[in-house]
DNA sequence: TTTAAAGATACCATATTAGTATCATTTGTC
DNA sequence: GACAAATGATACTAATATGGTATCTTTAAA
C-alpha cells in the first residue's frame, strides 16, 4: 500500500533540489543529471507541477523551471494529491447494500481516524522541512 | 493509496461475521449469501486465511470454516499483511545510488515515523473490536 | 455411491503505475 | 531569419497489481 508512488517521489526530490539551488531557473536536463531520473518521465512530472502552479516554467532556449510558491508552502500532502488523486485510505466496498449489516461500519470509522492523523502529518511535511539542515 | 484492498476488506467482513456467529462452522455459500461477495473470490480468500492458520477448514459435506484463533488476536495489521504482503509505506526509490544526496533521506525518516504510528494503530484493531457493541 | 463441501491451481480482465515517443511552440543566439 | 535548445501537449506502451473465474481434485457425511 504505497503511500508515495514513484512520480510523487521524483517530484519531491526535484522540488528539494530546486529549493536548495536558491530558486534559480533549472532545466530538465540539469535536474535529471543530478537526480538520475529518466528524462521524459521527469519532464512529465514537472509539467504537472507547472499546471498545478507549484512550479513556473519558462520556454525557449535557456528556459526551465523554478518554484512558483515558497518551499514552505509545498507539502507532501499536496504533492500526493497532485499525482495520486484524492487521498483516501478506504472507500465503501459495497455501495449502501451491505454496509448497514456491520453497524455504522466500524471499519471505516477506525480507518478514517487513522487517515485523519496521517493527512495532518503529511500536511506538516513541507519541501522546506526536507531541505532544512535540522528537523 | 488504498490501505485496505478488496480482498482484505472481504476477509475482515467474513471474519466479523464468523466471530458474531459464535464460532460455528460456516460454509462459503452461507457467507457469500450474507455478505454478497462473489463466491469463488470469497473461497480463495478463506483458503488463504486457512493457510495462514487464522481459519480452520473442515472438508466434506457439511464442511466449512471456523475461526482458528480468538477474534481478539486477529488484527487488521495481520490481515493486511496476509493479503497485501509486507507493510511498507515507501521503499527506497534508488538503491543506494542517489539516496545520499538528500542527507540521510529525510523523506524516508518522516514517512517511516508515520508508518510506525499507523502500524501500531492497525495492530490495535482486532476483529473482536469490530464486532463489539461499543468501542 | 452420490453429493456437498473445501484444496489447489491456472487462467483472465481491468486498472494503475511507470514510463516512451513525437510533434508543436517558444525564445535566445548567431 | 535560421537554428538550437528549451517547454507544451498528447498519445502510446510495458509491466505490475487488483479483482476476479474456471476447473479439477480431494474429503467426508448421508
Ligand atoms: S462498507 Fe460501506 S461504509 Fe463500510
Ligand atoms: S531514496 Fe533511498 S533511502 Fe531515500
């Protein structure tokens, strides 16, 4: 049950890298040399981050990407949502047909409680916190 | 990032059902009538639970399944592991090649901390706790 | 001996994940 | 203006995981 898929993971690394390089413009080529991520895959990932307004892109020669918002405001939660869609540990297996059998579905209740905790934690992990020397 | 997949979920329900029916022998037919789970799929699931010694099976006419251990000792954690393999929120994306770049891999550290909490919680949710009237 | 159960295994369909490939567009440089 | 080097957009593909079926064997009660 991967919490973080490959693309999310690469995104995190790329963003960390960009945050560390003092928000200069970086090209995909530079990044994938540093991070050893397959180039076309990384391109796709950065394009998504651009659409989500997390990165800003500049086209043309000497173009590239840079952070569009502060690294403090980019959280693991938002990245997971960006690449993996809505955060949901468990959906209702049966759509209202059998659920009532197990009164008020304790499974869901308990799982949701755990989920709320995890979401809270993930919202608290920012790119800044990942590149900071201590923490 | 589903924490609980369909088979695990069905297993939970089946076990809850068996725990509630005072540990009588139940056949797959009975169970899938009650729970509206596709029969051959439920069979496969119960066979797995049998191999994991969570259920005990009795072959032949009037055969079926029953709990092999106390419902208090069957945890969500053990069921997730049984059906979904080792519990791991995140694996190392790069096998030692780039990891060191991000010192001591804070991503992993932070994710693992969350994971430890979740595992602890899941070990604390037993089938008994799911069928109990209050809790 | 028939029948109704589980055991074992192989197969199949769909969805998700992890990418590639290609072509169009933009922009700095000569 | 032509070219090169970058991103934008989009379609395609391969591998794996998920959610099942199908089928045949074995067991044991009636
Ligand atoms: S199965 Fe539907 S809410 Fe629990
Ligand atoms: S990527 Fe390998 S431990 Fe972090």
